[in-house]
C-alpha cells in the first residue's frame, strides 16, 4: 500500500526539516529543502517502501542540499542569529546560543558525507543499513563514518572548552 503524501508530511516533515537545518545551517534553506523533498516524493513514479521511507526522505533532502551547494558554489552557510531558545534569562540564552553556534560550526567543519551519516544516526536513529544505502557506501563504512565523526566532534568540543 502506497502511503499518502499528507500522512507522510505530517509524520516526517519535522524530521526532514531538522535534518536539512543541520546540513545547511540555514532555516530558509531547510524549509526549501523540506518542501522540495515532499514535492519530489509526491511526483515520484516509483512506489515508496514504508519500511525505508525515512531514509528515502533523508536521501532526497541530502541530494537537494548537495545540488544547492553545486549551484551556489558555497561550502559553508551563515548561521541565523534569530534561532529561538525557550530557556528563560538573557545570560542563559546568550550562553546557549554560543554553544549552539559552536556545535553547528563544528558540524559544518565535518566532511559532508560524515556529517550526513552522523546526523542520520544520532538525531534520527536511522539504521546503519539505511545510512549505507542512502550514501552509497557499505554498512561497515557507515559505522566507521559515524564513529569517526563523533570522535572528531568530541575533539573539537574539548578544544573549545580548553580555550574557554
């Protein structure tokens, strides 16, 4: 049975948006990527396998992100200074914003394929098999990429803390 686009959108649009935001670092690009992802699914001639739909959506979103990079020629994205923080108090908000900026900047320093693998696994618990299929690599390579990306992020975080 083919899932309808409306139920897919309701169930996965927030996940696709977060994934696109983490890839691009720009809320407007993330919105565009999310919208275009579901347009592509809606107009796709092939049937969607419900068991792998999240990985399929992330694959489309990643491809759209990469196409945008190739078109614009840019390799980094500016961070939106208006990302909301629901925590009270200006001091806490400033500290939280600085931490978020640092994490997003650290993510942007990772190679794109490593960042994609890490985000798919860490944020959305996508199985390694689906990550490997989406990235066109072996399952073992997907596991290694996620592990190395985590180690590199931790190393970058430790370096920031030692300079603080």
